[in-house]
């Protein structure tokens, strides 16, 4: 098939033209754009062969680099490259060709911007030698020694060990990502399980967390009043406890996981007994499976009259979840979050699961922790809720959290009580950071303030470098996209939300509204109310400001936004926010131009205007018509049809009604019509008026809650 395709004269000629130019220019391959043009050429040139042409195009494109042989084929010039060309086959003359062969325009190969570099991640640990680091990063020892010297550290031998923070600083300088490996040495003790609640929207995740929170230690100590800090602890009568992450849904779970924070030990999969397995139930199952986290099923809303827990069991079983009742090991508990029934059974099931997993962690030594939530408090500054994975976090320690640093001024437990230290699986609120970290950031304990500053600076520098690289890559991608969709406009957005988890969820959701016509560019995100800084930034880049779950901005800010003509959208329900943004995006989209038949007319009479002077131009023919459908516009293109065939198409040079010039004429009226350069009217012909309309993209929301823009 591919050879047959190549034999086609027109395709062959253009392909070889291209190939030879590239060959002479010493280019080894073509850019996607050039290949795309080739492929498009092939398809558009022979529409009726389009279907059969596709696989051939792919073949040609895929084999293009190896194509010296193919390119040398059937030409004399190819002897230049010293390959023997295969015997030329007899060319069959095409019959019934009405169009001359089309010469493909030469499209210079587009230089590919080589900005994409794969992200390399190496494992580092305390006490690793310079040689270890050199092997992992692929950099010479001398280069590592040079970087260390710049950091004020002298390491002479390649067998000398270095501190984990130094190893990270060196790796960052080399542009390499790191994963910190912590020693498991020390006393390993049982630790509580960390649990995340997931499931389909409206199945009762939030209600379940609310109900569980009321049984939490914090609620008991504070008389039922709890504050959302990202996690809470439930203590069982036996003394054992369970830590629940307070942000439901898999968006937060996967965002944390994407940042390397594998905090969750067990997933509670909430399925409503009256609704059964739904798309997000399956998504949650996939997330848990991908993270290798065991699931405990909570069949919720069992108090409702339409509840059918058995049906849910069968559905889950048929989706591959090996339930306990069916001989598997996944526990199922029937609950009602509203009636607060079955919660004790759920907690017992979680304890049993944790016992089976034999969860243990190192207790002593420096802590390794992850941020689950971060916010700014007016009086206390940046606050981060972290869950300790191993070791013990102690008040007063210097820490680096993501790219921020600080000295722990105080640690508070979930009840808001000051504590001196935090052990594994214990959520604590850290006060004393210099900046606001993000959910999923790691908490690293360092020796001194100087080391904390250095590490934080190094990480910020690396983040900035990565950000710029990503912009470059984005621009390269943009360039490629622009080739196909020249009119893509940008929609800059600033996202402000109550907590870091919401910021990420809103940002991810907004990005799902990206389309070929509008590029949703989240230029800035932040936790807390809308500030003057946000207004300034929005004004500078023409951005929308999206506020999620934040308080209404003060009047001064609202007025400043109005003066600067900045759109501020405040919402508490993410779907409503997406709906409004979707509408704004559709408005902003340039749309695609489409030709539509706006009206149809029948030619009833033909008039000829003769004897005009030369200066006024040639004789003209006027079609006297009746508009039988729609309307006619003077700005439209006129299409003349005879017995259903198109005879002529051209712009309208005159449209008159009762001898008066008219811009538009509606159905049922008679008119006189002149089509530029057309004198071939016959009585009974049909004339169509064609108009260009702009078709805007559509905002689509599915039942599962996902949204997109369809162009
Ligand atoms: P989420 O979207 O999964 O967080 O669901 P929500 O917790 O917001 O609950 C959605 C709706 O279901 C709310 O109106 C709740 O009152 C209701 N709901 C949640 N759990 C139960 C339950 O156990 N029984 C009944 N009857 N209604 C429930």
C-alpha cells in the first residue's frame, strides 16, 4: 500500500522535493509541521482515497528517517548518496484526470525547539559518598567538588561521606530532582493508620467525615467544636487511634501523590446504597489500586428507604473488588452518616485493616513529614498541618518545608493544644514558617538556620528554573498547536481559595477547561482573601480572579477591581464556579468561521442593462428573484444553482428592492440581484445566499461532574 502511494505522481513529486531539499541542507528529519503538511496534502489532494490513504501516510511518516532508500527511488539525483536505486517501474497514466497535478508548496522543515529535557530523579541519603552521588547524577567528581566548594564545603576524597542536605543542594545545582531516603534504623513501633475518604459526588463523603469528626479527640476536648485543619484523630475505647485526612475526594489524594507524598494507608470507599457504583466510585478504586492502598468499603445512606446494599456489593464484585463476603479480603460496612449508625463498625474495620498491615514507623531521630493543608492566619502567619511519617518532630527545630523554611515556634495538635513533639501518623499544625508551603510538600529537619536558608533558596531556584523550562516547553507546544489552530487566545486566571487543598483542586479543575481555542493560564494561586496585589497582577495581565470559599473582599478591593475592569468570580460550589468560567471561556473563544445558507430565491425574470458607456463598465444582467426562504444580505456570497448543480459562485454586487438599494431582504419579497461577473442567469434557476457565521465552542458538563470545552 505504501509503495503504491509513493508511486502516485503528485505525492511522489512533492515528497521527493521535500526530501531532496532536506537532504541537501543536511537535515536528518522533518518537523511535525512539515510532515503534517505532507499528510494533509496527500489527504486533501485525493479526498476519495482519504480512508485508504491514512495508514499509508503513517507508514511514510514513520519510515521517513529510514527513507534514504525510499527517497533515492526513481530519481537519478539519488546516485549522489551512493545507493543503488531500484528499477523504475512503469508508470500507469491516470485516466479521467480533470485537474492538473498539484505541486505541493515547499514547506521548510520547522526547527524543533529542543527545550524538553526529561526530569531525572535520584535517590539521596544521609552519609552517601561523593562517589555515590557522582554515579547517581552522572556528574564528574571534580564538578561535585566545585559545587560543594561554592557552598563552602571542602570534600577532598570521593569516598568522603556528605550530609543529605548537601547532597540535595549539589543535585539541585545540577538540575536533578531528588528523593530523600530515610534510614529505617532505630526503634520501630506500631503507629496509627492514616485514612482518606473517597467516592462519588453526593454519596456522603463530607457527611461521613463530619460524623467521624464529631467522635474525634478534638471534638471531645473542645466540646464538639472543631476547626478544619486538614486532619483529625479518632480514638477508640481500646486506646488505638485512627488519623483521618479531612479533604474528601480523589483530587486531593492524587494531587498529594503526584507530589510524592504517600501519606494514606487505607482508603474508605463511600458508595451510596441508593445509588450504587458510579463513575467516580470506579475512579476512586483505580486511584487506590494505582497507589497500592487497600480499600474498606462503606455503604452509606443505609437509612434510606431505597437503600439496596446487596446490589452495591454485587456491583463492586463485578468491578473486580474482592469483597470479604465473597471470599476476598476487602471489608464492607453498612453505615449511615446522617443517622450516625455503623460508624463504630467502620472504625473497627479500619483498625483491623491497620492491624493486618502491621503499620510501624521509626520513632526516634529526625522527623520526615508531609504537609496536608496550609493556610495563613492573620495573627499567627503561615500555618501548615503536617503528618509525621517517621521520626519525631520537635518544637524549636529548624525545618525546610517544600521551598519554604522556618523554625518551629509551636506545634499544636488537632485539638489546638500546644505540644512539644509529634510522633508518626500524628497531625500537627506547625507555626513559625517564613512562607506558605503547599499540600504534599515534604518537611525536612535540618541542623541550623543557615542550612535551612540554603536549602530553601536552592529549592526556590530549582523551582524557578523548572518553571521557566516548563514555560519554554509550553511555548514550544503552543507553537506546534498554533500551526493547526492559529487563533488560540489566552485566558489568564488568578485562583484564591481558603486552603491549599482547594487551591489545587480548583486549579486542576480550571485546567480541564483548556481547549484548542482558549488556553486557560493559571498565572497565580494563593491561599486567603483577594488582596490589592492580586488586583495589580490581574490588571497587569488582564486576568480573571477566581475566589473559592473565601470571604467577600472588602469594599476597597471590590472598587479597585471594578475601576480596573477586572472580573472577580466568588463561589463556594466548584461546579458553579466551573460553569461560570465555562461561559466566560466560550465568550472569549474566537470560534470557527462556518459558511451557512441564509436564504434561497428563485429567478423569475432576467433584465439586461445595455448601452452603458465604457467608463461605467460592461453590460450587466440582473436576476429578478423572489426570496422563498430565509433572507438575503448584500454582504453574502451568491451561489447560482441549476437543476441542483452549482453553476457559479461570487459576491453580490447589487441588491435592490423596488429600485432601492437594500442591505437585507426577507423571505416573501421580490428583489433584483446582480452577481459580480455572472451573466448566465436562466428563469427557474435557484440562488442561495451564503453567509459566514462564527460557531462558538460549547461548555459540556457530564453526569459524573467532569467538564470540558468542545470546539
Ligand atoms: P459528598 O459529595 O460525597 O461529600 O456528599 P455529602 O456528604 O455532601 O452528601 C450529599 C447529600 O447526601 C447531602 O444532602 C447529605 O445530607 C446526604 N447524605 C449523606 N449521607 C447520608 C446518609 O447516610 N443518609 C441520608 N439519608 N442522607 C445522607
